[in-house]
C-alpha cells in the first residue's frame, strides 16, 4: 500500500514536471505516514518502519546514493513531525 501510494505520487510529480527534492519527499512521507496512522491503516508502532520503507524507495530512485545511516536519520525526521498536508496527498487519493 505505501509503495503504491509513493509510486502514484512520483508519477504525478513526473507528469507535472515537478522536481522531487529531499525536502519535498520528507513533506510527502510525513503526511502519508501520519495519514496512515490517523486512519488506523498502520499502528503507531509501525510509523518508523513505514517511514524507513518510504525512504528506501526514495533512495532506490536515487540509485542508492543515501547511506544506511542517513536513511535512518531521514526516517526519524519523518516520524518526528505529526502534521498532515492534505494538499500534498490529494493527487494520490483523487
């Protein structure tokens, strides 16, 4: 489910010629993880694993240039924020 939503978001970004930077990814991943948790699609204890899975998918798109330690750090940043930006998520749920 999470990878499918990530792929939808990436396709939408490519179709609209949007660059997909690390800050944009973090905003997307934060909103998605918090939406899943708030909707009970994942348990609270699964937030970290979900964030790491998303970060690994992002890294795959970058030819695995992000180190494993940095992947963990990025996923920690994602779960440290509890906000949801529905404007980021609306294209994948439309």
